[in-house]
C-alpha cells in the first residue's frame, strides 16, 4: 500500500520504524508514527495540528506519560502462568535479586528485530494507515500524504488517537483544515 | 489457594484457550530465562560446549541461537 505514499509520508514510516527500534519496541504503534510526523520538516500534518494548537512538546509529553504497553503481553502471560501456579512477579523478583532490575525484560533477541531492519506494525497502526488511504480516497486524492496519515490516526484507535483527541483534535474539523490548507497551496 | 490446587485446576482445565496460553507463556518465560542464563554463563567464562551440555542441546544449536546476542 506504500506505493501511493508521498515522499514525506514514506519518511514518516521510516522514522517511526527507527523510533520503535531505538526504543526497543517490538512493533510500530501509532505513537511512533505521531512522533515521526513531527520529525519531518514542513509537512501538512504538523500544520493541521498547529491549527489545533497542538505542539510537538505537548505530544511528546503526553506520549511519555502513558504507561508503556508491554510488548510481549506480559500481563496476559502473568495470568496464564498463574493458572499453572507460577507467580511471574515472584520469578521476576528472584531473577532481579540475582541479576539486577529489569534482568528479565531487557530487549530480547535484538537479532530478530534487526534482520532486514523490519519491525511489524501494531494492529492499530496498520488500521490507521488503512484509514489514511480511505481519507485520501474520500478527498479524491490519488496519493497519501502526512495529512491523510494524521486523519487516519485521529479516525482510528490507539495511543495517537487518544492523545490527539484529548488535545481537542476533531476528525471533521481536521478534514476541513486539510482541505483549506491544500486549497491555499494550490492557489499559491 | 495453594500452588498444588492451582496446578491441578489448570491441568484439569479442558479449555484449550487456557491450557495453550499457559504453555505459550511458559515457553516465553523459559526463553527469557535461557537467554539471561546463557549470557551469564558466557560472562563467567563458560564454553559453548559446557552451556550446551547443561541445556541438553547440541553446541551448534546453542551457539547459533545466541552468538549474536552474547559474545
């Protein structure tokens, strides 16, 4: 689906992947994509967010304040292991006693993440990208730009949606701003 | 509830979703512990052969799996 992406939109995807890798995350979520949007200079998505007075620093702070989602589903694992009479917290405690804090959840098997440099998209991020295509089609655009990616994230679910909506970003208003901005660009 | 009754409950659960999730979680925990312990063993100067013997796998298997993560 990336063949319709503009150069800037592709850059966002690449930067989101880099961000996920640097953070040792096992999937690209919408938070990585949102951070990446701000990292690409002079793009429409950031202009739209400016229209809502949403600034990079606010978004960074909001994202940082959210508890990291356990990439390996360790909460679900804890429940499953409890069913076998294994207390994951106790295992973790004993391991950390011997090896120090975080010994059990240091980034695992970096080679698996590094092969081909490929980190998969999380479910919500994939969905948001699909929605960005839908937003583009809706506006009769034959490309997907950063503005459509932003609309896709506002439209969809995930951390980016939560952060943006909490900051007052509304989908219908955002669509109008995008169309206004594009008109301005075409005119000038 | 005691551990024994918990285990009995899980073992007697005929719900595949419960049983299989427990197996998968156990495998992930074992993988994490294995990686940690292999790194520890290497850090303490163990040879790949010694590690392989302790894990009851071949030296090639353990070396292939961990050489990139553990020096």
